[in-house]
């Protein structure tokens, strides 16, 4: 019996199962996952799961009773070896064949390894098992070296310093958060890490490493009990590539999350798609909410709909007591307007040359920037052209710009 098959038991895969039943699909649903666990939330892996006193359990996205109520056949600890697109079936690691009506690839992304001799000594974070390993190493007085000043590296540095470790973070670029975060906000994050006790090393590359040290290009040698690579992630494309699907910064989809094969869709970290709000620019998003929203779009279209994915990208990261939030595409707005309601709250609006709001970036204590970023997200969706003086005035109510 054919049905809907989902490869990948993360956020996108979990939401796909829920949305299929919410869309009144009554056929068979099969969810394939390489881990033995049901789908669980990934953002806590670098933060809460490491900081908990007792050994943490995964934060479940689907629990057994929900899986049963959805009538989903889960194949966990199972490797999808090949897609036979002509025969419309998935060949599993044990050689068995699983036919599909429509197929969703939600295979995510895998951490990049350090491409150098000694790079094998650096640990990475992708799953719950990795978190447990890092927890066991993050004990008081241990020397932790984090390579990479992106979000994962920074969150792990924060967790390690809170657990009493001696932490050094190394970023080869001139500053941390070079991709997608404006310099003024990156500086606030940098300063927060320095204040917490992290030794921040920027603008210096790595010459080599061993199991117990990292040698920098300037000759410095940094001793380490544990080395962690946080240098980004690569989309898991092998299944799609081997099946002959188009690849472009991930598995290439159209605006409906449909791949070059009309019966195969993709969603989440593994997928790229042209975004209608940003001139059809092809983007790939590694974000929790984007995975949910892309899965919803894909399922609508797998069930016969014609939905284009135009949700405004949104991302957040907790850095100590600061919350950083980004909406839209900051790099598509060359004109920046600053809105600062207090010394602890900074929001930047990014406008195109014609005044269209393309993105917003904010940082502040707790959820102090949440409202402004949410308003910006709604204005980006409307392709609004707000006046610069209104954006800059913290007393001006951005909500009024949404009125017809």
C-alpha cells in the first residue's frame, strides 16, 4: 500500500505528520529516522540540555500517544539508503522497499568538520547523544576551546562558562556572527561573552591542532581538554542528489517546496527555495520555525494545493540574559535605521534603496525586542515602506503602520 513517506525525524518531519492528518489525509504515513528517538527539539541541545542539573531527556515533538493517534508508522534507527524515483519507492538499509505516493525529504543538515590535520579531534553537536558527551566534559576547571563564532559556537561557549569551564572561542573572521548579524549587535554579543569570562580570539586562523591543543596562525598555542567545532552545517543532500534531484545550496525546490521531481518535496535545513518577498532570491534557512513553516507548505501541496512559501524568515538566539532576534533578510537592506528605546535595547531596521523594509535585527534583555521584531516581520510581509523617522522614534507605535 502506497502512502506518504517522510525521511527525517526532526522538526520538519514531525510537523509534516501532524499537518497531513490536519489536512484530512487518511492514507498511510511512514516516518523514517536514523536515530532511535522519536522527533525531539534541537535548540535546547546547546543550552538547556547542557545546563540541567540532572541528565536531560529530549524535549519531544511527538510522543508515543500522539504518534498512535496520528496513525504514523515510525521506522526509527533506520537508514534510507536510496530513492528509486522511477519506481516511486525508498530502499532502506536492510534492503526492504517502501513505496510512496508522495515523498518528503526532511533530512536536515550535518555539522561541518574542520578540514585539516587534527580536525578529527574536534567534537560537533547535532543530536542528543552529542549533548550528553559535551555535558560530561563541561565540568569546572576544564579547558574548552570552541572554534567558530556563529550561533552554535557562542551558545556552547556560554553553556561551558556557566558550568565553570575555562573557555576560549576562536573565530578566523574579523568578528563573530559575520553572516546575517549587523556589526553593532555582534559587538554587544561579543562584549557579553568577554564579561562572562570567555577569552574571545577573532581575526586569527588555525595552523593546526592535536587532541590537547590548538595552534593559531600567529604562533600561539592554546591548551584544551576538549575542542569543539562550530563552523556551520552542510545540508544533507546525498539521497536527493543520488536520485537525480536538482541541487543548489541544498535540495533545490520551487516556491511550493516541490523538488525537480513532481512527487518529491523537501523542507527544513536541507532545502533551498526562491522567496517571493525577496525578489525570488534562492535561500536556505537553518531555523526552527522555518522548518515548521516549510513542512506546512510542502504538505499543503502534497495534498493537491498550490501554496507558495512566503513566510518571513525569523530566528532567535539566547546569549546569557540577552535575546537576539532577526526577521527577514538584513543583508538585502543597505540602509540601516537605528531604534534604541533604552541602553539595553537595540533594534536595527534594514531598508532597500527604494525604502522597502527587508529585515530587522534586535537584541535586548529578556524579550525586550520581541514586539518590535514582530511588528517588523509583519511590515516585511506587507512589503511596507515605512518612514525612516518613524522607525527611529522609540515612542512611535509601529503597529499603526499596519493599518489599511
